[in-house]
C-alpha cells in the first residue's frame, strides 16, 4: 500500500500534529509505504518539520504550496503535486487543511490516483471569514468533494457541516478522533519550582490557554473579563502558551488594564514541553470560534484538568457539560466568567471533572487507536475498489 499525505504547512498546531502522528504511525506499519508533502513552514507559530529528522526520506517540501490564495503559486503547486503523484503512483492520496485539501485532490484526480481521502480538521468555509473567501472555499470544497472517496472528520460536527453544505454522502464520512501520545499528559505533575520560575505562587490558581495568538482563538475575550475575574478572585493567574501575530496587541491590552502580574506569556513551546505547562495549570480555557476538535482539550483532560470552552464545532464531543467541564455559547462572556470563577473556588469540582476527563480521553484518544482506524479505513477502501473492478468480470453473461 502506497500512501501520500499532503498538508499546506507544518506549523505547531493540532491539525499538523495529527498529520505528523498519522504519517509516522503508518510508516511503522508493515506493508505501508507512506510519504508527507508539505508547503514551506514560515511565521512565528513554529515548525514540526524536525519530527522527520530521523526519517527524512518520507518528507518533502512543495515550495509553491502556500496558505494564502495566490493564483500563480497555486497553479505551480498543483502541477508539482500532479507530477509527484504520476511519478510515485500512490494507491491513496490523503489530504489535510483547506488549500492542500483542494489542490491535492485536484492533482490526485488529474494524476489518476485510485483513492482520494480528505481529513476535515476544521471547516474551510463559514461565517468566520469574509463573503468572497467563504464563497470560493465552499464552492471549491463542493467541487473536489465530488471525487473524494472518503472524508475523515476529527469531530462529528465537521461531518455534519459538510453534509449540510452538500459535500459527500453520510456513508462517506467517518469520525476518527485526533489521537496523541497520552503518557506524558497522564504523568504530569504540579511542579512547585517550575511555578516559581514563571512567577506563580503556591496558592495561585492558574487558568491556562494553549493556542496560537491569532484571530478567532478568543484571547481577547479572556482579557476582557480578566479585571472582573481578578477582583472576585485575586489569586488567579492566566498562562498563555503559544505565539503569533497578536502577541504585542494582547500584551498592550494587559498593560493598559494594569494586570501584568496576572498574565504570563510563555511564547512558543515545543509540543514535547506542553505537558510540563499543563501540569502547573488548575484548569484550561479554550475560546476558539473555528476549530474541528481543539487538541488542547483532550490534552488537558488527560492531565486531569477540567475545561471551559466555547461550544463551537466539535468541542462538545469531548467537553461534556458538568462531566468533564463546562460549555459556553461563543461570546457569552458573563457565563464564561461565572464558570471560571466556579472552578476557581471549588477544588473538589475541579478534581471530579478532571478525573472523568482523564478516563474519557484514555479510552478514545490513544495515538495507536487513531492510526489503527486510519489503516483499517485504507484497507476497506482498497478492498471495496477491488470488488467494484471485479464485479463486471463476475457478472453472468447476458
């Protein structure tokens, strides 16, 4: 079985970590030859390209494959992908993310690739963007959806959005949770020395947020309610893990509010270091308004933390109301404030929710389970294709 994955870029993010884990996991499978093609990774969000330093032969960069819509670059990326597919003759092309998902599937179709799979990590269309890009991406997804053999969604909500838009049939959609190595998160500990290094006191209550400092991630919402939160609970500290274009803006807002000692911006953190930061948190808040299933949620739950999240996309498939955390309608800042204070004031509630979350994630999110399910899907799709090809041969003569 020969499989080529395609993604737009390998920044530090949930979709990218999912793709890397899938490719490396498939590489270890007998009978599977796998490769990942990615556009160049630039910007302050960091890079996962070094994950392939021990197996460089399964990773390659496609220089013109960039995130922004750029007709000439897009045409060059399409042609380069098509040439690669024709040369390497994969059985399956598996695409990820918006731009690579569209160009990769177009190129796979033109190259005659037998099976095309696409993972929906998050919607490429919706009211989170302007009318023109929304129209373009929706129309493009509908078009390439016509020759996509199967869709993998990291959350059932993604499949429902695509089905509602007329993309694919229900039997073409499968949910496969975005697995990750659980052990480092199950083994986290609240390190007093590490807390001191970051300026966090023994009795401080840490509200963590793990996300790129970027639009639609909800950092501004948390900063907006921070003064009221701190007045009600002076022991609160807010720990922002991640970097991005909004860092200076957010730090300026925090200074203007006089809350510098309550906010800690740690910047970009390698994925391997995330468990260490989660270990010193008391709860995790996630306020994204566009995300398939935020990776930070199951990571925090695996560490035994309760979560508070906007009820957006697939968040409610892992944040179970009053069972593993609390859901808040996007933009409902008064309820967000209420639930964060509720957790800050009730350590027994934090422990109960966190324990249930750890049990749930341990069952559903092992990385091996994800790779097993992807591999089983590939085998089924190949078998179904072979059966369709044999059907005319087995049909009785007229």
